[in-house]
C-alpha cells in the first residue's frame, strides 16, 4: 500500500503554557502564552482532586496577541489551584 497526498500543509503550533506566577498584596497573577486569538476558561479550586465540574469558574481569557496576563484578586484562601481550558 501507499499514500497519495496532495496539498499538505504542516503548521507549527505554540503549546499553551502559563508563566511568571506572582503573589503580591493578596493578588495572584500569571501570564498565559499560546497561539494568538485562543480563548481559555480559567477555573480554580482549593482541592486538586475534585472533578473539573466542581471547580469554580473565574472568567474567560482571550489571548489576542499570544501573551496575556491573568489576575486573581479574590484570593482569600491559603491554597488554590488553577486550570485553563481551551474554549471553542
């Protein structure tokens, strides 16, 4: 057998990551790096073992340029986990 391919295009895609975590005066912030125009839902939980359906939605980040900050100003707990889910 063989493959017959026409008009194949390979595109490099930047992996989505968070960088620069900072805790300052009761505010936790980090930077989201991804492909431009990608939207993420930001979720938080004090218990990493909870199912994602039980995490608290904090908002939506649209990464217009490829790098965008996120600030959580409601950090009244001593420990909190964050999760970014790519949205359609």
